[in-house]
């Protein structure tokens, strides 16, 4: 079916996405990428709005945008977002090397996970904002990102926890702990996926800031947990985990002791794992699990009926190396890192995406955050 026959305008971009508004984190030359920083997408056009090294993951909260800089001796930066532009507010030490995920926790802390060093950091947002406001009031200006007069959050507003120094069976990927993502739990704690240690570390985080270990949930050898998502809500929710290294999706449930135990798992694809690496995972509105597979360049959809996990179908991600994706009504937007583009995939009634109907040019996209009007 041609674009015109499918109801697409001449430029091929879906009419119902004309008001699409996204923030996109990418890899820059520092990390071997082709972007220059954070981009904003309006409709089908992307524009760089902040020059920063390797802003590979972003978080949006109100008018604040938080971005990691996934470099050695990494950092996290805060921006005020208004009118399609970013005003730099402050920077904080990430507490480790290669921060790859950032999230605003309900406690009032900003939680950052550092992949290479295997650490997790909490930044007190109240203290950071107060410090930035006091500096701004004293000199009347907040420094641009990268300038010498930038505002750096004091060490007292930052605390870092270190994951146990363990190894896994995949020698080139599990030579030590690798904190990949954090997620809030219905119990008010924080789970951190440790790809290197095949474990989920559960912390209690507060805005003091403070980080205290509650318990450790162990997965099988060589799983390599990367990203997580909740299936359901409240105390009865199950946790879905993407195993980056073994190519399987896991469904976990708390037992009477509070330990997360696998109740189901299934491979996301057939055949040997090889260089096929699971990346991002989410749950859609119908309660299906959606996971991306790099190497095979697929998006896989799984049914979750009867406490299980069953592959419904899979589709091309519309490019190469799907690192992240975002769901918007009727579509899946896939950040194909090695295609320098975001693929726009229409989603069918069964949750499985169709062929790409448009491509949004963005250098080495690694994270997509929809901005709601």
C-alpha cells in the first residue's frame, strides 16, 4: 500500500503525529556517536537544544529535564525546559563512571545509575535547586552548560552506594557490577538492575539524600538484567526484567519473605543469542510486554495472561540497533542508535508494530521522552 493510499501526506509523516513533541538523548562524538547533545523533536523535525557530552538518558519532571553525561567521571545535569529550549540550571557528580540512567524518585531524590563503576547515586533535588537559586541570586546568572561559571551541586547533596564486587559467567560483560537502571517499587523502595552481578539490589532512598540497602534479589547466572517494568499496579504488581545477555524476558513476583522470584520466563527470539542483546522493556496499556532486541533489530511483543509470558509476535524495529523506545497513542517510536533516526511504527490491535511509516533524523538516538502538552 502506498503512503497516499495509507492516508499519509506527501512527506510520509503521519498526520495524527503532526503535534508530536519529544526530547531525545543521544551519543555524541565522545561516545562514538553523531549527535551534538540533547534534541527536541516537533513533528518530524529535530533540533539540538543543549550541547552536552553523551546525554544517553533523560528524565522529565514538570519543567525540569535531567540528563546524564555517560562519560568517565560522569555527571548529571538539570535544565529548565520552556518554549522548546533548555536553560542549564546545575550539574552534579554522578558518583561513578558512565552514568546510563536517571530517574526522579518519589522520595524527592534524583537517582542515577553508573554502569562502568557499578554504583548508584542519589541527589537531593531540594538541596540542588536551593543551591542553584542562591548562586543565581548572588550573581544574577546561571552558567551555560560547559562554562567555567556553571553551578555545581555541593557534595553534601549527593550520596553514592556501591554494588557488591561480584562477577558473572559472561567474562567480557560481567567482570564486575554494572548498574544499568533503577525503578521505584510499590513498597517505596528502589530496585537497581546489576547486569554484571545478575542481581536486583533493593534500596531505600530518601531526599536527605541517603541510600540504604534493603535486600538483594538474585537471578540466574548470565541473565544480565538491563531494564525493568511493572506489570500491574500496587502490591500485586509483577516485575518484568529484560535479560540483556541471555535473551530472555522474566516475570518476577514477591514471595512471603519479600524476595522477588521468577514465576515465568521465555526467550524473546529463537536460536542462539550470539550478539543479540535485549535493551528496553515496557508494558503497554493492554498489559502486554514490549521489548527491543539489538543485533536482530526487532521489537517483540509478549502476552502476560495466566501468570505467564508468551510471544505474540515480532516486527522490524525500522532501523539498526534499537536502544530505546517510547509509546505514544497508535505508534511505537524506536530510537535506532546506529541508523541515526527514530522509526515511527504503527501499532496493530494485537500490539505488534507494523512497518515503519516515517523516520525522524536524529544523530545516534539513545533515549526518547515524550513531552505531554
